[in-house]
């Protein structure tokens, strides 16, 4: 059974912001001749990395709700030029909307067991992924989604 991570999506106000940021970063890498990998760097290396790369995803919290996920492809330990060890979470770069779920703020990341993970929105509420994000958020706040 896969294990997942939950992390705050700092600097993004919407899923569209995250998708735009991903496209921009991949385009920059391509322009520089770098491998166009989607990498999220964080300070701590997960001790349960093998479980995360066995079908796990990184679930993003945007404006106080888990709203989307990206599949985790790899977990790498790297040491920067400053001598500090960091973790690179390699993601597939495909943002999948999930059933919105409230989540209070926290630092770093948290593990999320598969049985506790929100379902993909396409399965939980067919057609909802075609709605504007603000409408989905309002419906969720009203308890209708």
C-alpha cells in the first residue's frame, strides 16, 4: 500500500497558480539544457522513502485545503554547494485534482496513509473538475462537495 506526503503549497493561491509555476520551471530547465524534471526540494529526507516511491503522491495544501496531488517518482538525497544535505522529491508534474479536504497549517511535510488520502476528484464527484476552482471551494465550504 503506498504512502503519501502532504505539504503546504507556499506562494500559490490556486491549483492554476501551481500548474503555471510547474510549466514555467520546466520551460526554464529546457531553455538551460537541463533535464526537464519536476523536482521539489525540501530540507528533511523521509525515512519511509521506499513506501513513497511505491505509488505515493505529494498532496498539496492550498488556502487551507488539500486540493491536488502529484505522483512521486523518486526521492533523492543531495548536498548543496553550501554543504547542507537536502531532499529532492521528483514528481511527475501532472496535477490531479482531489476531493477537497480542510488542513490546518504546519511546517515541513507530513506522511499521509493511503486509506486517509482524499480520492481523486474525477472519481469522488464526476464533472466537478470542470468547475472553476472558486466554485468548487465554495461548494466544499457549504458541504455540497
